[in-house]
C-alpha cells in the first residue's frame, strides 16, 4: 500500500517523479499535487499552453487537466506533494481553500515564484514529512503526525500565495471571472456539452461576448479550448487503456464511433486507431 493510499499524501522526488508524471504521452493525474522546482527546468504541456518551470517556482497540478511532459533538464531537482482531496478536506484547515483554488485556476497553471527563503523553509518541511512517511519505525501516532505536518505545509503555502499576490486572491477582474467560470463549467460538462452557447447561457451572457473574453484572456477561442479538452481526454483513454474505441466514443459523449473518429481526425489529422498504434 502506498503512502497516498494509507495516509492520503505522498512525496515524490526527482528520482521518483516519473511515477506521477508520464513521459511521451498525455496523462491525467488521479490526485492534485504541488510541484516544486529547486533547480533545473521542466516543461509541461497542458490544454491551454506550455509551462516551463524553473528554479524557485511551483504549480499545482489538477486532476481536471491533461498534461504531457515535454522536456526535463539534467540538473532538475524537485519535490511533488500529491494528496487526496478528501484528506485535505478532512483536516478542517482555517484558511479559505476556495480562494486558493480560485487563485490557481485564475493563473491557469502559470508557474508561481518562490523567494529563496520561502523555498528553503517549504523544502525542509516537505523533506521532514517525507522522512516520516517513509520511516519504517513503529509510531503510535504516525497518522496524526502526518496530518499535522501536512497542515503545517498547507498553511505555509497559503501564506506564500497570499504574500505573492494578495490582490489576485481577493478579487478577479470581470473577464478573469468569466474565464474561471467557463473552465469550471467545462470541466464538469464537456462530456455532454460541446457547444459554446451552452456555456454562455450558464453565465447569462451572449456567445459572442464569451468567445471574445476567452480569446482575449487565453489567446484561444472557446471552441478550441472545448475541442482540446475533449481531444486530450480521448488521448488518455487511447494511450492508457485497452478500452474499445466504440466504448471510448460513448464515454466521451459521442453518438457513435463514426462521430468520434471524425471529430478526432478533424483535430489531429489521424484516426483514433492510428493514434493508439503509436503506444502499442
């Protein structure tokens, strides 16, 4: 049983991070995680853009997002703190987790900078938590120790985020709010609704206005973002499962395999079966 399964949190290092981040193919993480970079660089692709993380930065990876590892430098040094959502919810932490979540969604996974001092403190906290998790010594209150150490880590991160951009945490511009709501709605409804009109109606704005705002903020149209999310979901099923293409079509909300194959080929210029063959 892994630490994540047993305690609700697990720490990965640059040597073991491949267990959490797949290489050479799109993947969707099962749980959220903080990814810290102490030295070197790592480049990830996600549905809105490519992210290059360098020393003294971090992001939060999101189970609602499909990622792809593009490159990683030889001097890469990192820690990844992966945790289960129900674990962090059960801790009843006093800071506003919704505000923190809004901040990261607003940033759309752009790397957040650390000061050197902040990174040093968090690095030591994470390493001590890893030491406790990995220890084979019998500890009567190990579960409680892990919970408290993880709570300390969460408070450290909340403080760093708040100091980094307090105004961004406390308020969004109207355009940022529209994009935030759109992305959240899309995460919840993209399997059943791929029409821009549906998402505009949910915010009581015109399709034209929604499209204009999304294009202005993200550089991509609403239709492009919707398609990219569906395509990335399809890639994960095709490269990581043996599920028949007809079944994948159904899971992704297409009326039949032909409609799915047409949609997939329109955006990638190869068929689902041709794409799957690359990983067999």
